[in-house]
């Protein structure tokens, strides 16, 4: 990865395997949206900045996203089978 794009990784993690990058992408996208549109108060701006730079929040949001996707797929399949 070139030096120009390294600073775009707000959580500061190094580039990993493709599978890990795909897994973490939803968390990074959610945090990026929160960072770009933080809210109107100073507290919300500080909080969104802290979350965006946290690798742990990236993992938490990614796990939550993939859990939700899995749940929706399971419910869809269960609805089709019933």
C-alpha cells in the first residue's frame, strides 16, 4: 500500500489478508460514516473521532454486521422452508 493511502486507514491497522479485509470492511464503513457525520454537539464529535481511530470498535461493528447478515439469511431460509 502506498504512503498516500496508509493515512486513510483511520483505525491504524496494517493491511492484512484479503479475508480479514473483507470481514473488517463493514466496521470501517460504519465508522467512516459516523466520523464524517458526527452530530451537532462537541461531545458527539469527540466520540466519533475516538471510535473511528479504534481497532476494537472496527471489530465490534464488523462482528455485529456479520451477525445481523447471518440472522437475516437464517430467517429468510426458515421462512422459505415453512
